């Protein structure tokens, strides 16, 4: 839980938006842990801790989650982003920091509609 709070706190700070915990139903149906509301639409966030040994398996996570994330976008208008966290030097970090810019672009895309 601390790991998730650290990662989602950093995302909130970097993006300058409020990030809220997703309802349990969203977690079960869409694999969404948190969300960002943009107007009447929502962007989903899935935070997955990984270890170095799991790194080659990231594509499998994305593939497996892809189906539920597609349904989320159809129902709520925004993409779901998987944020991988990793522990380095006893600190929790975002393993795929490029996701921050991708989320920012999705926020702008939704705002422009």
C-alpha cells in the first residue's frame, strides 16, 4: 500500500491533477486502481509493483489487462494506463516514467473534445 501511495502521489504532483481511488467495481471489472476525471470522462490508472525478474513479463501484463482496459475506454471515454513501480536504492520509483507524458497527452486529448 505504501508503494502505491508513493507512486500515485508522484503522479498527482507531476500531472497537477487530482487522482482518486477507483470504486471496487472498477477494480474488478476493468483492473483500474485509480482514476482522473476530465470533464465527464475518466482516465484509469493501474499500478503494478514489479521486481527485476518480472521485467521481461511486462508485455504479458499489458496484453492481459488490455481487454478490460478497452472496455473501460468504451464506457468512460479515457484510456487506462499501467504504471509499473520498482524499488531502487530502497526507494519506490516509476519503472516506466514515459507513462506520465502519455497520461498528460490523454488529458489534453479529452479536454480538446
